């Protein structure tokens, strides 16, 4: 009895005493065949996640969209930006993930795999560069390495150029090469380097259909969050500034949302035209500004696809303001301007036009009427706002930059206090002024409180905005 | 593989130790030093002459006999365990045909005739009945003859029948919670006994935390025991509801009214910021699933109202519950027991014959509308439901150690929500067996099967339409309704009623649980005083959670035409746990000292396998995803393995001073590579002052005990979180890799060190029971989910042992018996517990949320210098006119942990009638009413916010003065009021007894808050796998009222 008891106990103990991690450890992964392709695809996925975070927050912080949704930031609309804010941290986490994943690809995954393709190398360098660009455009500064010191936004942008050059070196696809060049133009613009900005932007002129998208995958849970916020979700999460109502939504789905996730543009030909126009404006070449902007409309924007969709369920019944227009009322850009029609759509009346890549209400006639630098700059920034809406660029144009997060500082002793304060230029109206408007009692017509493009031009000499001025 | 080797070695070691230990003990005993009173030996097949020599040596008296008698060479086996010479000679007489007479000169040995010897071998049967002070039969009382180890238990009528040698002169009768009684036998073969309740309970034997049975007085900690009799009267549907009124020093809050929703159980505060405070549960020594693993795939209708696995446990086959609340008491459970241990022992049959019990309960359930803001919400969402339960129990056994019990139950509760959206149907079957396998081995087993089905309503923060959010939070205005429900015209009300009625009708959320638990144990008694017990068992629990959203439902609730968005979401969680434990206990007395040595090893291995399979764009009417246009799935697997060895020594001096020492060592693959065995020591003293000779027994102080101890217990980190991983997902049709878990090679369990001291007293003829204790429990190396450093590239939080948490407080429990006559008694009890919880050190990491929403709304947060889970939100300050002047984000708005809590109860008995009531209370905790905040936002209420602010800013600042919506949550909740009447017919040939009961559950609530202070864990599936302190009241149903009559027949 005793002996059998011992054996039974031994067998049972032994059989039950082993557990194996069902997940793939780092060691195992690097040992598997061909990890580079899954890592490169992982970078594409991460880029989509990073863009979601950047775009939602940038659109909210700016005058583009007002948030009604509890689970998005309730303070970025103000804008109130502190380093302890969850969304500041989340944005930094997503940008950090893209940069570190690219770094891991460069340092560990690709070198260990001799069969790694040049295109994988190129995409990995691009990912690192783009993470640095997003960091430089949206943050006062960030570490450029794990637990490293924070470096300034300018230094981040300068570093991104090195990695764009490495990406170009490894890339053979001419279309992708143009994308990287346009990104260089964008970086030089941000750095205020008009010469190089012009040089690289000029390389793009003529390639009117250049478009580089971030793609999503609804089936695997990587949804285009801007599409969700502006179209898919049952509640009206994001309400646009009424003068931008005609551009909402940019992304939509037919059928189930998970099977129809629209891509989001991060590089498109329009930007080269706008950069050149801005350079010309800074050089006071009004004629050249007119020409390039007219070409932008006639050669690029008119050829971008538009579709008609049914958006009748959009009731703008957000919980914070009940006076968002749902009928086709007139608007004025601020109290000094006349009322204009066509900006606010009646979505219940008919199908609406969706500008899937770029749309603007600026006409060639408006462009022809430009007489001076300020008018040129005003139209350029209005077009930038309208063309880049829902792409996460506006808060950067307004000169707003996020601080390094509290979590980074607590976990990383290399972060000095100077990086923990947000930059909000003093001409930015606070207390929800960016998204504010008033409604006339009788007509329902709308007056936007602040025309931010006008305010930008007025403050064009500020070092925080309009980099060429 | 490495683990396998270690385990094999440990097992071998353990078994070797056990066999060598027992042989060493035998040798030691055989050569014990002579003692003038006591004799100890364990002898096997020894000639009688040699036995005489040993007795002479130990008793200091010689045998007087004729040296060539033939019996001297006969071989016998005999045990003596600290027994007197007289007792040993009696045993000897039963082995050989001799008689003895002790004289001054020695022990006279006389051969007895065969007839006389036969008489000694003759047996007699004693029959009788055992009743309590109210003349009610006691089921399960132990009747045994100490000299022979023969014993039986009483049946449902309190009756027993025991067959013993005619030489046996006395019987012992013991029963949990009652004073033991010794009966001297005379010629009568029928005896009747009345047992008195034992107020001091110090002699009660407990197992939990000891490995094997030890009397309470020997322990330096408090062990709470609940008997079957205590359980019988309360018509609780769930065991945690029952415990909430029965455990004086633990707080059990019912966090929601949805069927099967989880409860917050906390005893000595919150000692962990990463794990729920739910104790671990054992059934008959087998570790149960207590849902303390992450709900990794989320979703399902458990979102917002986490499930309770405790709700599955059948209530009708429980013999006893033991509860220890952490510290030294739980040290032998090692890395897994800092929150305490609740152990349930199931019934294993009665004595002779067969007993059958049939019972039925039926009644109505009504919604608890006390906390509804709008009177008319009740008409929109609730109805009166019905409750019925049927039970059949059969038990029996014989005098040879065989016993069995069976219990089957069917429960049907329609719930109080319209369209039976919260109905619960449960079928459970449980059996228990015990049997003697040979002379030295006893076998015990239990099997439990449960099928539990719940309908679930959309709850809390689930998004889209949820009934309470729509009505109580004012969200109906989003759908174009006037949200001030009590101001609606009858036409308007009918419109909204039609909308809600259809929305509720179209919901289809279902949770189904199938569970099987078994425990098998073998107890080996090779010789007196030694016991080896092997327990093995499994708990298998499969939970299927299904949410069906039809196009019709989506069209109706979103007020747009939805054609292709119908979906079915399934989450299946399969839990499989194995527990194996080997425990060796040796009891040994010598002179004034007594020793209980315990050595054991325990292993448990749990597998938590979660599978999600969803279908979307699915035709209305489908119940499976097979017809979906898009199908997605996901999987999560976690395996926990923990194994440890423990050793314990309990030393008694003159049966009044006890020293308790022990240590457990644990290993676990979840520990980091740099971490080896984790040790949990304990030491404690128990001093029964009233047993001291100088303590004069008085009617004022009947018994007095002082106790003090120090001990460690731990909480395990989840499996595999120590390793650095790469995660994968599909993306654009290909595999996408990305950083997974950062990993932590230094990961180890968090350890709670507890110091405590206490006093237990029984006063005024046991009319007053008083227990007071103080504890200080400090969790060092507390596991905090450290948010990833953004520059690291990781997006997942990683567990690090960086925190330190302190809980301290007084635990006071008293019971008064102001009235005690032959026919009537009145007992009152009250417990008072103070609690001081503090995060002493957060290891420099940023404050983190455990159970709230986002930082911009409201969170319950862990931060250094504050209690765990305090409410953090925006603090608004108003100017003299009542307009918001400033707002400070992320401010302290109040603690969610009460600083005072306890139970109270009253029990009145008159003859066969008993009336009882009990209640729970707490003070000085806070919670936020997110419902109220939404009501303000949606303009459904003019309360709380100053009018000037509304005129100036409308509702745009609704999240900027969350402090206005935070309220104190003092409460006194009466849990049960009930009565029971027992009827015993004079002619009880067929029907032996009958009892009739009536009870009301949750009848009265007295609260300082405008909302239900318990229904505060909305937000996510918290309470499962994560720390949770409550604190946010948001679209959560309150536990309903139940009015239940019950009828029980015993045949």
C-alpha cells in the first residue's frame, strides 16, 4: 500500500509540474526563420496605431474638431495640456513604440537575417525617420533613444533627415523615393530652411497623384480611429468647426466598419505645392504663389477622388453643445466677415460629397484676388487646414506642442523640467475659444468666434509658427 | 523540464522524510525516558515479556508473574500514547487473556478463564439521541469511545447507534460549537444527551492553515468557523452573501444586482494594488477558481458587472466553513494567501440508516428602488419576479466508517428586470463519501457539478444603449426624449416606455457556467498520534459568455436603419486547476509538553484558457457565428504552477501555553530568473490564561486567552509576466510582430508581513463573548503595474516589486446573551473593525488607475501617501456667486476604503421558533455618482450644481467639478430578517421533522449617499484579476429584495 501510494503520488506530481510559456519570447523570435518580414509588417501596423493617436489628439487640440466623447480627452479642446495627462503620455508611447521598433529592426532583426530585403531596410529607416518627424512636429522635445535625454524638437527633425537619407539609399521604387523626398521637404519647412524645402518640394511638382497612405485593418482590430470618430460610431464623437463641416467626414465605411477601413494619407503631392507657395510667399513672390496654388487646385485637388455617401444619421447631437448646425445655414469666418453659404451641409436632405483625399472651398478666384503676402499666407494656411483636415497636422500649424510626459520623467532620470511644459502660443484662445461659435437666433446662421488663420498671419513673426516668416 | 526534475526531487525528498520521520518517531517512542505517570510506546509484534519490561521501565513498577508461563512468548502489537499505567493495562487486557492488579509491591498478573476473556471481547450496542439546548436534534455530532477509537456520528434526528466492547466504560460526545461531553456508561443501553453551546470555542478543532486538525486554543491566530447549522437558517442564494453576515472581521460588499455578479471581499484592507482582495477558496483541500486571473479578451456581457465564481458553489451540502484572514494564519499557504483563505468542507454522510430531506423555497423578488433618481425608472425597467428552489438530500452510513451524502438542487430566479433580462437558473449536484479502507486508511471524496445560466443586462460603461444609463443618467435625451422622466406627460411616458421595452426585449446576453469539482483524500494512521493525509483534486470551470446584437436591436437603439451590422460575440473561459497536497502530522505528549509536528508539500497548477470567437454581419435570428460574413477569433492561455514545502511545530506547555512555529518555501516558474525559493515564516504564542492554576475560576471570567503572532503570506504574480516577449497579430493579411511584454527577471511574489495580538474572553457564565485584536500588515515588494517608459517602445505595463502598502486596524467581535432560559434565548452580536490603509511607497512610479475611467474623467488611483484606490478627479472651486472659479485636475476627492465596518445580528429562540436578523455597516468611505454627473450633463437634473454656474457655462464644465458628485458612503444595510419554526411530530415513523421558514433578504438600506454605496465597481470587468475598491456608481443595478418562504421535510 505504502509503495503504491508513493508511486501514484510521484507520477501525479511529475505529470502536473510543468508549464510552458505559450507566448513567443524574444530569444525564440530572433531564432525563427525570416523574422524581418513580420517585423516590417509590425512596423506598418505600429505606424497605423501611432497615427491614430497623433491624429485624434491633433484634431482635437486644434480648431478643426470639437470632442463630445467621454473616452477621448476632455481637456485638449480647451486646450489644456499638462505633462501628467494620459493622452500626452499615450501619444508619446505610440511615437516611442514606432521609433524603438524601427531601432530594434535596424539593430537586431535585420542584421541577423542576411536574406532581409533592401525594401525592408528602407521601410525600417523610414519608420524611424517618421517617428522622429512626428516627435519633432508634435512635442517640445523627446528622447531619441530608450531612457535617453530629451532632445529638442529641432534636433529630432534634424535626426530624421539622416534616416530619410538611409531609407533613400536602400530604396529602388521611384514612387517611394518621391515620398521620402517630400518628407524631407516637410522637415526642412518645419526647420525654416526655405532653400532645401524648396529644392525637395520642387522634385515633387508634376507628380500630381503622389499619395502615400497609412493603411488600417479592421478585422485585426486596427481601425482608423478618425473614421470611427467622424463616421462609424453611433454617437457624434467629433463635431467639426462649422466652417469645416463640408469636409466631414473624410473617412467613411459602407457595410460593416471592420471590413471597410479607409487609409489615411501621411504624404501627398498637395504638400509640395503648399510648401512651395509658402516659400514664395515668404519671398514675397505673389505671382508665383498664385501660380502654384492655382496648379494645386487644377492639377492635384480636382483629380482627387470624391464620392457621394448617405450621412443622414449624423445629427450632431453631441452632449456638450446642442447648437451645432444640422441644416444648411450660412457661416462667417469671424464677426468681421460676411456670411457665406455652402459650408454647412444638410445631411438629411441628400447624399453628401466626401473628399477622400483633399478638398477645399478656396477657389482659383480667391487665389487670383491675392494682393499681398498676408493674403497669400492666409489662403495657404486655410488651404493647409482644409486639405490636411483629419490627418493630424493642424495643431502643429498652430504652434502647439506637447510636453514630455510625467511617466517618462518618473521612469527616466534624464528628463529635465524644461521639457515638461507644453508650448501653447499666447495668441491661441483658451477656454474652448478655438472651437467656439455663436448662432443667430432667427436665421440659425453661424459666426465663428476666432478665424485662426487670420490670427496665425497676424502673429506670423512668432518663432512658433509660419517657419519661413 | 527543469521544473519536472525539481518537483520529482522534492516529492522524493518529501516521501523519504515522511517514512524516515515516522520510523524515527517510532524508535524515539520505544526508548522514551521513564516517567512516573505516563507511558508511551508503539510496538509491533513484540513478545508479551518484552512489553512487560518496557512498561516496568517507564512505570517504575515490576510485574509479578510466573516466569515460564506460555503467554509470555505470545507476540502482540500495542500503542500507548502518554497514557497512565492503568490505561495501558486495560489495553493489554483486551489483547491477551490476563488480568492485572496494581499493588505497592508491583503489578500482579493473573490468567483469566476463557469465559471471562470472551466477556472482554463481548460487545454491546448503545443507542441514543443528541439534542441542543432548544431540544432540537443535532445532526453530525461525534460519539466515540476514546479507549477503542470506535466512533459514529448522529443522523438527522440526532440519533446514533454505537457498538462497543463491554469493557468500554465511557463515551465522548463532541460537536462543533458545543461543549464536549463525557458520559459514564452503566447498564442502560439507551442514553439521551443535551449539548450546551460552547461559547469559548477554544477546544474546537480546525484544519485550515494547519494542514491537519489542531484545536483553536493552540493557535495564535483567529480562525472563524461556520457550522452547517449556521448555514441552514439563512436562505442565501450564494455563499458570499451568507458569509457577508457571518464573518465578523471581513467585509463583503455585493457590488451589483445582476445575477452572478462579483462581490468585493476584503478582510484586512487592500494589501495588493494588482490583485483583487478576494481570498483563495478551497473545497475539501482543493484550490478553487476564484476568477483571480485576468479577463484577457474582455468583451461579453460580464463587462461592467464582473462574474463571481463563488456564486457557483452549492449551498446545501456544506458541513463547515473555515476562514482565516491572512498573516500568520495563512503562512502555510505561502505565495498565494495574503488575502486569506476560505475553506469549505462538504458533508460526508451520517451514521446508521438513510436520511432523506426534501425542501422547497419559493417567493418573490422585487427591485430595490431606494436609489433610483426617477420614480418612473422602476416602471420602465423593473418588474416583480419569482424565485423557486428545490432540494433533495440523502445521506447515510454505518458504524464501520462508511458514509455518503447526496444533494441535488434546482433554482430558478426570474430576476426583477423586464423580459427576464437577469434570470438565473442553476442546477447543482454534489456527493460526499467516506470509507475505511482497511484498518489504517480512511478515504474521503466529494464531487460537485454545477450548471449555472444567467441572462445579463447591458450594464455600466458598455457604450451604446444601457437601460440605467438611458433612464437614470438622462441619456434618453440623445434619442430625442425628454429625460426628466417624472415630468413626462402620460403620452410622452408611453413613448419612452415603448422604446425602452423594445430595447430591453431585443437584448440577448447570456452567460453559462459548467463546473465540476472533486476532492479525493486518503488518510493513513499507521500508529496512534500520526496521520499522513494525501489530498488531490480538480476544479474545472467553463464559462461561456455570449452577446447577440441583432440588426433590429441596433436599428432600434441607434434610431437608424442598420442592415449589416448584426453580431455575435462569444468569450469562453476554461479554467482547469489541479491541487495535490501531502501532509504529515504527528502528535506527541511528554510530561507537561505536547508537540504537534507538521510537514507537508503542496502543488497547484491552474490553466486559464480563454477563447473569443466573434461573427459580424450576421442575419438576425442566428445563434451561432457560422453564418456570419466576417468571423474573427482570439485566444489567451495562462498556466500557473506553484509548489512548496512547509514545516510547522506547535509546542504546548501544560495545555495552556502554546508556541506555534512554521515556515513554507515556494517555487514558481512565474518568478523571475534571478529569484529562487521564496520563504514564508511564522511564529506565534497562545496563552490560555484562564487555565493557569493561579487563575481563580469565577462566574465573571470563564475563559481568557491572549495571543500574538508574526507571519508572512504572499500574492503570486501572474504566470509568464517575468519573460520578455514578442507579440503578433495579423495585419493586412500577413503576420505583424511587435514588442510584447518588457519582462522582469527580478519578479517575485509580493509579501505581506503581519504582526498581530489579541485577546479572547468569555464572561459571565459565557453570556458575553469578547474578542479583540490589533494587526499591522505591511506588504513589501508590492507588485505595481509600472506604466511603460514611453521612450522604451513598450506599450504594456510591466509588474515590478516596487511598492509598499500598509494596512492596520482593530478587530473587535462581541456576542451577548441577555436572555437564556429553558425555553427562550436571545443573542446579540456586533463586530467593529477599524482600517487604516496607506500606500507607503510607490517606488517612484506615476500614480496609476485601478478601477476607473480615463484621467480626464474619474479614476480610482494608487499613489504614494494615499489609500489604495482613492477617487481622483477634477476639483472645482466656485466663487461667491456659484460660478466655477478654478479647477484642479487629478485631485484627491476621497477614499473608497471605509475606516470602520462590521456586522451586527440578533437571534431569538423560543422553543422551536427562531427569529433572526443581521446587518452590515461601514463609515468614512466615498464614492462618485457618475450617474448624477451624467444627469447634470444631459440636463436631467437641477440638483447639486449652483444655478449661477449653469447660467454662465451651461453644462460644459461637467467634468471640471467632479468633487460635487462625490459623496460619503456610510451605510447600514439589513441583509436578512427571518424566522424558522421546527416541528417534530409525535409519531415520527415516516416524517421525522419538518421546518417552516420565512425570510426577507436586503429589506432595509440606510445610507448617507444618494446612490447604492455598494454598487460601485462599474467601469470594466474589474474584480476579476485586478485590484478593485469600488468608488464609482454608474448605471449599476442594486441587489434586489427577496421574500422567500421555505419548507423542509426530513424523512
